[in-house]
């Protein structure tokens, strides 16, 4: 991504990541969020514990910042196991992966973030590891070549990806459990904001945290980040206490509006309105006009705009909705009339 985006669900630096680590819950009971996902995890963990087996391989998918890494650490903790962390792009050679796999103890967790970015060569080694807990590699070449099978201790692979559709089908089907992480409700975000504010020993008005939660784009990582910006602001411009005035001013400074949208969200909508008459338009065209990566738009910008109904995805492309015009304070041209580009 070209520039730092306060609203981005992705970590934006080591300091941000450290802050997030410190605020992560350790056990499932401490996790915020009820619902089916938590129930499924609880059952999978309890069942595995009773059988003294590893938890089944789990695929976690959903936009960044919603808790995939957190849940993986929690699962490892619940299993009293060690977690090894890798990312798809960092495992460039099969030997990197084999090295990690052969060092896993029984019931350990291997967490691979951005698992859709594994190279096909590395992926080949994952299949037998997941299915039969073994890796096979070829030694020597030509006539003398033979395959050596190395047994592995039974482990759990947790793969994380922003979009399950990006995974190759053979890899996707090898996960016993596949869970989608959705944007959080404002209530859950508020609980997260309160938990973080208490951990940081901040003094706050409850209404200030409500405002923060409402503007965090459904994303716990963003709640934490906004809280930090507001804390700094209140410390410098006020007496340190988080009030709605402080939150309003701090978020205004960051260009975050009442729905929690930032500059890139608004530019995205404006481009579709101004250049493409409100759509439908292909995402590549929008990306090229904005000078952003298509993947960034698809993974980070679009999901929330779709979720809150400012954008619609049709077979013919992306279209902004009447609500988006309203939010931006623009008049929607009557159907059939040329858009602003043609007025100029
Ligand atoms: P992802 O891996 O999906 O990008 P993270 O796991 O890093 O997201 O989550 C970002 C932050 O959100 C964490 O640091 C943590 O503070 C918070 N968080 C995520 N899931 C939970 C949860 N279930 N309960 C409480 N806080 C959570």
C-alpha cells in the first residue's frame, strides 16, 4: 500500500503491531464475540483435548484486522501448545517449510498468514503434511533418486487469508474447519474499546468510547488504533480524559467521518461517481484511476463499503448506492441522465 492508512485493517508498523499484541486476549473465554464461530471453536478445542489429539486444520478467512491471528494464538494457548508463525510469501522454498514442520511437537499450531500466497512448489509439501502428518522429499537424482518419507508429529495448521476464493481447491479442501470472520457489531467493538481503555488505564466518558466504536469500520484492530490516536490527542490538547469532543476532534484530524470512512474510502466512491457515472464499473478501472492496487481495494476498502450498503457488486461491476450519494452530500442523477463527467 502506498501510504499509511489509519483506517486500514492491516498492521501499519512495528509499534502498531506491538500495541496489538499487548491487547490480545489469551483464552477463548476472554475473547469478545459470541455466535457460531466461537461455539464451533470451543467444540473443536474441547473435542481435541478430550481425545488428546490436535485440533483439526482450520482455515480462517475474512478482511484484515478482525482477529485471525488472535484466534490462532488463543487456540494454541487453549491446547497448551506452542505456535509457530509464518506467512505464505516468506516460505519461498520447500525446505523452509519442511524445516518448520519437522520441528513441531505434538498438538503444536502452525499459523500461516496469507496462505493463498504460497508457491505451488511449497503447497505440494503441505498436502501430505496435513493429511498424513508426513513429508516426503526426493534425494539424489536420476537413477538413484528416491523419496524419503519423514513422519511428523500430529499438528494443527491454521491458515489465514483475506479471501477463501484465492486458495487453490486442493488446499482449501484439506481444512477440516473453515470459518469466516465477519465485521464486528458496534456492541462488540465497544466492549473491545472498553477493554483496551481499561488495560491502558485511560480515563474516559462512556459516550466517547461509543463514538469510537461507531467509527471503527467494524474492525477491532481499528478500534485499538483509533483509541491510541485519541489518547494522544486528549493528552496533548485536553487533560487526558477521553470525551466525545476529544474523539470528534482527533478523528476529524485523521479525516475519519461519521460512518468511519477515511479519505481512500471517499475517493473510491467519488471516482465511481465522478468518472464512471456511479457505475457499474470494473474494479481494475477504479484501481487504475485511483492509482491503488486492485487487491488493496478488494481486501481493505470494498468489504466494509459493501457491508454498510454504500456499494453494490453486480455482475457488470461495482455500483454506488443512493446511500453513498447521501453520505457524500451529492445529488444522485436521475436514471438515464449523464453523470457529472459529461456535465463538464
Ligand atoms: P487479523 O489477524 O485478522 O488481521 P488480529 O488477530 O491481529 O487480526 O486482530 C487485531 C486486534 O483485534 C487484536 O490485536 C486484538 O486486540 C483485537 N481482537 C481480535 N479478535 C479479538 C477477540 N476475539 N476478542 C478481543 N479482541 C480481539
